[in-house]
């Protein structure tokens, strides 16, 4: 069962559940009535475009049951589905979408469904929190249990585990009919766009599942067997946010300054590829290897280099066709104190690494918010400090980050004014 019928739900959870052949029902909650109606008119079948390294494959998945939680019948059916489900996934834009004042809020449906599961000793379940947040599962669990009377907490806790995830699968919804036509993509249903386009990558990491086996209940076995459990997921979440996400954002913001339209265009610019690889390995990689040395082969020079090279190859896959605009959306959020760019800068500085390339990326992201960052001698603090206000950063650390981003702005300005020479050449001679 899933919450949110977007590219990750449709192209990962439902897709892998369908391919496994291990589930009797596939149920999803979606708040867009037109999308619910379109899938229902298609008898629960939908099309998915999978970007491989050499082509796009079109897959058909179904039948699924799709319901609108804004309707009374939809809510009741979803509550019943939670009570029956063994694997549940949230795949919504942010953790902020877990709760709302509406009766169809995710946390309320989960709470009522899990209460019913506990009352009738329904099957145990895991809940995959797929939102891009290092503590999404804990946030979701707390919201759900706030809705459940304290006297029922133990019974509900015995039936469910909330899991964090590391989802390095790139995906998007393609809404432009012309792009859908040119790329030969299949619409979600015959009713028209958008189309879901996802990469074929499916190595997904999840928290270790721990059910205390008791009495007659057997061990819990996932139907989504393709996922890989990790004893300590947080280091891998950091590699995703401060490696994958940070470098993806770096490509988008520097690419936007360079005038690129698609991330795949970076493959035609060897200096940009060298710049991104150096940032990924020498800055993000060096910092995370120091931070998590000995934990896993990923956190070794060879392991992290292989991780970076694989991701860079996938990022520029022309069949994925990701746009600079989409990857770079919400620059104010991505410049947050704990988010991918500034967060990477902070982690690196704490580990004794100077992340000059990510600082250039932060300066480039600021130009999306205010072009005068490159055109006028404005104080960067006025542009970026409001984005950090709720984080209440340490003053000493904040000044170190600001100095580095100011250095990044100078390098970026020099690169632009010189007509975009070798980008990695900006860093020749740095220690």
C-alpha cells in the first residue's frame, strides 16, 4: 500500500511489488482527483517509462486500487487497506505532508488503520518513509502515535515498524506533451500527460527490521526483497544527501549559470564533469570517508570513487532527460543550513576538508534567487542568512561557511566574466 501516486511510488514501490508477484493487492492513496479518475477509468492499469543506459522501456503495471482520501468512502477503504497491508510506503514531496488538518491526512489514516490492525491482530507491517529526510521514519511514527490513545500504543507497536530509506533512484513526472511525444514516452493512462520516467536503478537501502518474535508468529519476510537492510542507515543517508543530492544540485546550479538546459548536457563539457567528480570524491567523499571509516566498503577511497562514477554516469543519462530547472528547483530549501549544499560544506569543514567546489555551487544557487549576487558587490549575509534563521547556527561555524561561499562567489564571477573557461582550472594550485 502506498501514499502518494508520484514517480517514486509508481516507479519503485508499486513497480517492484508488481514485479515480485508476492502481493495479493496493490493499493495507493492519491489526493489529485483527476489522477485517481484517470487510473480508475483505465481499470487500475498504468504505464511507466524506465530509462536504461541505452533506451527507454515502457512497462504496464496493474491492476492497482487507487483512492482519494478526501472522500469518506476513500478514507474508509484506505484505513481498511492499512489494517490488511504488510508493506506500506509514503512517497510524498516532504515530511511536512505527513500531517494536515484534513481528516484524510496520512498520519490519521495510518493511525486508524494500525489501530484496527492491532485490534484484530492483523498482519504485521513495515512502513517505508521514502521522503528525502534523514529522520523521516521517526517523524512519521511520532505523528501517527500522537493520534493513537496511549493505552493502545503497545498493541500497535507490536504490529508495525517504521523504516527510513535511502533511495538513490532518479525520477520525474514529464508534463510537457511535446516532450512526451519527442521522447516517445507513454502517458500514465490513455487520458493524457503527465508521464512517469524513472531510471532502472533499484538498489534501495532501508533500516534493519526488528520484530521481537514471540509465540506462534513467524519471522517477518519482506515481499519487496530487492531492498537491502542496513544495521546503521544514517551514514548511507549522509552519502545520499551530501554526495548524490549535493552533486546533483551542484550540476544544476552551475549548469544554470553556464546556460545548460539538461543535466545530460554536462556530458558534452569535460571540464564540468571533472569539476563535479572532484567535488564528489575530493570534498564530499574525503569528508564522509573520514567520518565513517571502517563502517562499510563504501567509505573507502575505492568504494566512494566507484559510487561517484556510477552516479555521475547515471546523472547524465540522456534517456532520463532530467532538466537543470527541475533539479535546481527550490534553491532556498536546498541552501538550508542542514541541506545538501550548505550541509555538505559544514560536514567537510568539520572533517578538515575545504569544500571550495560546493561553495561555488552555493554561490550559483544564490544567483537563482538573486542574479545581482554576481553583478553587484552585495553582502552575501543579506541573501543567505534569512534561509538559516530557524536553524539558529553557531556563529563561528556560520562565519566560516559564509567566508567559503564568498570565495565561491569570486571564483564563479571570474568564470562567468572570462567566458566559461576550464571550470576545474579555477581550483589549480589549491591545497
